């Protein structure tokens, strides 16, 4: 199953995790609020459990956002990948 993340609002940490929550659990859904919480969600109990595919639309909005620490969006992608999520960046 593919999930679709609207990356246009993933320009800061709150927006990124809100977009993840919406993509994976519907409107106002939760799927972590930091890297540790995301890892917990990926282990189960908060929505889909890997393996699944996440299509991250408008990836560049997060990758180049000055409101996210350098490399933070990549850290999210790496964590997702390490836990069995296939991430397609668009």
C-alpha cells in the first residue's frame, strides 16, 4: 500500500510530523513528533507498520527549508528506510 505525504507544509518540525501523521493516519493523525517518537510509531500501535511505501511529494520544501536543521529531512528518510519503509521522493 502506498501512502502520500504532502511535503508543501513539511518546512519545520511541526509541519513535517503533522504531514506524516496526516499521510499515515488521516486528518489530524499522529505518527510521531520527533525522531524517537517516529521510531516508536514505526514499531507499531500508532498506525501502519512497515513494510509500506511513502511517496513524499514536494520533497524539496523540506530538504531546502531554513526552518529545519541541515540534514533533518534526510534523517527522517533514513529512519523510515532503516525500519522497512520504501520512501519515494518527488
